[in-house]
C-alpha cells in the first residue's frame, strides 16, 4: 500500500479501525483532495470511514454531492428522524413545484430526497449509532414520504385532466370516491431494507363516475371510477419505476394483489371482499397481516383493514392451513433458492429471516382472531406480544429477536455495498472477511459460527411449529399408477380407505380418465395437483377399530369445533361421490381448471360430500350450484327472512309455484348448509338462518294462496311453535304451526281450505321432494280439530279442556306469518296462560284483547280479574284423576294444579320411557336421560314458574342464569352441555336431513359421526357425550326435586 497522505492521526486511526481500511483510505483521500472537508472530529472521521468501508455506491454519491457532508455529523446522526418530520420536509421541497404544476420537478426532488436520506440512514447504521429496528423503520419512513409525494402529484395531474371521482352512497347521494395505496410485505411492516422492492395494492371506495363538475342527474361521467383509478395506479407505478439520472425511486411489485399479474390493477372494497371471501388462500392471510395504508385516503385504508380483519385473523385455523404454510416455505426452498445457497441465503434459506416471519405470522393467525392485541405488522414488537400473552416462551422469543436483528444486519451489509437486491452471503474470501468485520467480528470463522448458531436455533423453532419436513404430501406420492400400484395399495389403507382396491381404481380414473375416453395431458397434470389436496384431508391410519388419529401427544385434537376440520370421516364415500359428481358435470377438463385455480372450492366440495349426504345429492343433481354460490359472494352473507322473501317474490309469476318454491329452497338450503360446514355460521346462527328460511317460505306460501283467491289481507295468523317458535329450527325439523283467525270470523270452512293449501304448497310431495314438512297437530283436539279456529275458540279450549303439556307448548311460540294483529293477541293470550306465578294464578290468568304490551299485561295481572274472563268463568272447575270431585277456585285454567311442576316431570319421564328404545339408552341423545329434552323441559318449566315468554330454550336458560333462577354453576353447566348436545344434533341431522333422535349403533357409522363432530374416535366421543348427559340429568333432578325412587310423582 502506498504511503498514506491523510493529514492527521484522527483520520489514520479511523482508517485503521475500519472494516475495509484500503477502501476507507482511498475515499478519505478523495474527499480531502476535493477540499469538501477541512476539519473533522475524531467521531466524524470514524463515521465516514465506516461508511466508506460499507458502501461503494454511497461513498461515490457523497463525493459527487459534498454538500451532503453536513448530514453525517455526529450531531445529525445522534437520533433517528421521525416520519412526520420527513414528510414535512419533503412537502416543503415539492410544494412550490406543485403550485406551478411542475410535476417533473416534484419527482426530481423526491428522488434526490430519497438518495440523501438513505445516505444518512446508512451512515448511522454502519457507524453502529442505530439499532436494527431503528434502521428498518427509518428506511420505511423515507419510502412512505416518497410514495405519498408521488401519489399526490399523480392525483393532481389526473384530476386536473379528467375531473374528480364520485360514487353514490346507500341513500343515493353523491360522495367523493377515495383511493388508497396499500403497502404490503416489508413496506407494510415498516421493515424495508436498503434494496427492497415495494409491494403494493390499490383500493377505491365504490363504483361510480368521474365528473368535471358536480355530479347530478344531467351530468355525464368522463370515465368510470374503475377506469380513472386504473390510470392513476398506472401513472403512480410508472413514476416510481422511472429510471432517471438520479436513478429509479423504487422497484415496485404488484404480484401480491388478487389473481397476481392477471388480476385487475385496482379493485373496489366490495371487489376485495368478494375475492377474499371466495378465493382467499392461506398465503394471502399471511400477506395481509402486514398490510397498511401508505398513500392516499387514510380512512379508506382503515376501512379496508377492517373489511379483511376476519379473513387475516380468523377465529379458527386448521391443521391443514398450517401444512399449507409449511408447504409454501418448502416450495420457496425447492424452487426459488438455488442449490448450494440454502445456508447462504439469509432471507429465504434454512433458519433465515423468512422463517422468523413465518413463525410470528403463524402464531398471529392462530390466535389473532381471539386476541386483538396480536394485530400488528412488525415482527419484533409482535414477538414481545406473543411472550406477553404466553403464546411463545420468552427464551424462544429472545433467540428469534437476536437472530432477526443479526440476519437483517447481514442482509443490509450485503446490499448496501453496491445497492444490489441480494440476500446471499458471498463466496469470495476477501468479501467474506470484509462482511465479518462489518459485523464486528475479528474474522470469517467467528462470524460464520455466530450465523450458524442463530440460523440453527431459528430452524429448530420453525420445525417445531410447522414441521415443514413432513408437511408436503405431494412430495411423498407416487406420480404414476400402473408401475406404482403396490405403493398405492400400501398408501391408501394408511389414509383411512377401507376399500383400497376401489379407491385405487377411482383415483386412477380421476387422473387418467375412464377407460372409454381419453383426456389431455393438461387435465392429468391438473389432477396430480388436486390429488394431494384430497389425500391431505384423509386421516392417517384411522379406522373405526383404531384408537385414534396419529396426533402427537402435545397437540390438542379439534374438540368442540366444526369449522373445516382437517379430516374426512369417510374417504371412500367422498371419493365415490367425487367420481359421480365429475360424471354428472361432464366437462372434466373445465372442472379441473376451476378447481386447480380455486383449491378452496375443491376442498369445500370434498367437505360437503363428507358432512352431508343430503347436500351431496343436491350438489350432484345440480353440479353448478356450489360454484355459483361461491362466485356470487352469497356464502359470506347472513340473510334475514325479509331478504329471503324478497328473493322468493322474484318467482311469483312462475306457473308451477310448488316447483319454484322447492328449487329456491334447495339453493338456499345449500347456501345455509355450506355456511355451516365452512364455519361462517356457528350452530346457533345456523338454527336462526334455517328458521328465517322457514319464516320466509311460510310467508311466501300464504301470499301465493291469497293471490289465487284474490284476497289482499290474510284472514288468519300463522303461529310457529316448538323449534320454529324458538328460532331454533334444525335440519329436517318439521314446522309446528297453528292457524288463528280473528274472533269475529264467521266463514271458518273457507279458511280451512286456504290453510290446507298453504301447507300443501310447502309439504306436498313432488319430484324435488318437499320444501318443509308442516305439522298442525298442536292445535286444539289435534288431528280431529279444525285446522283454523278463532282466537276466542283457542282461549276457550286452553282454559277449559287443554292438558298441561299443551299449555307448556305455548311457552315456545311466535307469530311467523299472516295477520300480525291477531298474532300479537294470541301471543298475549299465551303470555297470560303460561304465567304460573302466584299473583297471576290468584288473579285468574287474566287476558285482555286490548292492544297492550305483554309485559304490561303481566304487571297488571295481580290487580284484578279481567271482566270478560270473569263472566265466562262462572261455573266452578273440577279436577280429574286423584283429586276428582274437588272444586277449584276460579283459576281460569282447568289443567293448573299447585303441583304442576311434578306433572311436567311425570310427562318427561313418560317420554323417556316410551320413546327411548330398549338397550339404546346411551345413543338416545334427545329422549334419553340427560338428553336434550331434559334441558327443554327445564326451560319450559322455568318460563311457567317465572312468567317468562322466552320461546328459545337457550335464551330461557341464559335468562335463568342472568336472573339467578338457577344456581350460577348449575346454569353455566346446563347451558354449556345443552349447546354441546345441540351442536352434535345439528351435525348428525345435517348428514341425512332427517329428524334423527338416536346415534347410529353401527361402529363405522358412529365413528364417522364422531369425526364430523371433531373427535378422534368414537370411544372418546361417547365418553364426552355421557359426561354432557350426566351433568344435564344431575341438574334436571335437582330442579324438579322428584319424590324418592319407587314413589311415582302425582
């Protein structure tokens, strides 16, 4: 090395201590030769030599722009700059240009600002004056300021040329349409490096038009909003990418948007909602965790994040999704990282930055749906949060944070030298030694030992969470059939196929086509992409006579969930159903293309075939229905009865109303069932949605019948009882209804025909089956009584002749269709007759037909007996049975007796004894001891006892808990176990669409029910069921306090 010409010992000392003394000395001499600096403190010389050693590109820029030396003084580098300060400074630079519409000048200022600030940030970093988290935040803040300035310039240019975009709100008023640039990846997470691409997407409020002036009736739009925002996005992208003498601002990557390079550049909020609801993949959930607004409308960016909140942080995530994440990382290693670079690639390689991000984001996805404090985009703060909420051991978090900072530092030093987008540790010995010194190690071996230790700890933690080495089922599958038949015959039984010969045949036909036809190579390739998806849902080594799935001891099974369980309960049946579906569809190639592009649709169809035989039959008969439901976006929507009725009315001109009603019912029933299977509606929401469908069908059927006879107003009210009355309808439930006419009705015979026509429209047999089976036997005198009767006749019957169980049934009713005023009067009558509180009993169960609220009539019940009732109750009532001959006080309710509670218990015992098959008590989850009817009878007795009109069993039990009508622990236990039983009932009935009250006694069928309910095997499932029922029966017995065993209740 030639003799140094450095002027003083401070420079010489700084050069000697630099990571690359030769380069540091060369740049120092060039700087001094240019007289750019005359005096420098010892600290400033150290900072400059660190910069010269670390970055050839930035050192050359400093020589070209010596005025920037003021940036790299110790005083200026002592603290990081704040985001708002950067934005304010850049705004001050570009605003004069904006005022004179000099947009080229704006963009020039932005580029020079970025260069200058990156020099400052790098100097802080290389001089070790900044922590890693400060560096990545400052780089990101610089990017935010630059992107916002470019966006503002593009926005002003386009609005001056075309006008402003507007859309109409829900009230049809014109509103300005907002637009936002969303940052993703490291930009979204505020974790950019020195040579990052910036990942972005674009969103706008709603569809509308662009107007030169104010929008209105006569104004014509210049462009649609979509056209305008597409041009705006294109202009923004072009300016960010534009190569100038000052260089390009950023490389910009748009591939993370929906449908990647083939998708539209911009979408509305509704467009994003529909896409993620129907087609969103696991990798997109992870991607959106780091999304944030970086330019444009702040409020719109917030609205977008709120919109996708439940998608990126779902309430539950399956084991299969974890496998997808692991497979994603494995593909990166297999396809992107070159051979020999896995241990040198600090970003994508083994134990690299991406694995730390995967661990963090996976835990966020798993738990963020239940914990909003885990909704963050930055890796390091999230690791602290995971420790805080005990989701990650502190020692693991410390190791991951240390590795993250170390690897990001390495990445930065590899990139900043030549401003190259690289993540690879160099092979050249001199470059390695310089990197080691830049990382404050004495030599390469010390550095490499530290790097290997960090990466090793990361890889071990990653494998523990995601088990990537076994997560890719496709890699283990044979890729042919004839030559690998023996392998398939070993594999299939291990994936729970009971008939491997048939399964092999059907899988072969799935990939190669049936023997009578030929399919293209493309179709076969697509089949090979789908087969692993299918087999990944098949449980390993699980058969009815095997103890359970191959679940690690430290992993909890999916108990108590029905949201996309990862296992099919019957792979043989699903594969056979799939084969039939393909045959019915016909266009195999088209179908496989659709499934390959939308694997969630394929997975949904498999789960449908496994979860519901009834819905599977509907799907096979109408193979486009499932796809149409997903594409329409209707699966995400919960419909009320009014919306369903409106849709039904679109078919009111169909000449065959019975068939129209059934076609619509099948489609809507499929939608509700799929929402249930997907977990978009929980079981209680599912009951409400089925009840809403029933309400709308009843209302529509009545409308059609009235239109036929040219009646404008309904002549009666239709009252729902039982599960329909409580909005708790299940799959296969009958609709318990009665028809109530006004008291003044004279021509009842004509109304019988109308009521019969309503029931026939719903439950008459057709080639499409029935819409809903209806049951009117709860009317007075059952099947022998009039189908329609007056309110007065109902009151007379209930007071004089009804049995206690009939009064009990009135606790679960609501008007569902027809004459609303009559329905409300009947509701008030029921409220009076089912109020067994002492004051109401003493007052004579008074009922007034005057239009007063039910609650008010109850409050006044103790004040005196209604005169109308008093006149009709002159004759004393007499008890029958064991107390025959005793004269009752005028209670106004023949069936009432002070020991009514024991009578309710007696009826429950009778149902249990008569309707529970001998020897199948353990399977009788409804009528057996501790079954659903225990909880239902308790709820009804509570309503009678306290005068509640709570038609829903669950709401009655929740009210008992809230008001202390049951001991707190008993109420909580009863509610929880009742919910478990109802959930199981829903899953069982969803399969067959029949009113099943018994579990199957066939071991294979029982196993399938257990798996559908989220259990590993039938034995564990039955133990849990026995526990639920034992808890319910114990609370039931405490509530009714029946006489000792051997003494029958009266």
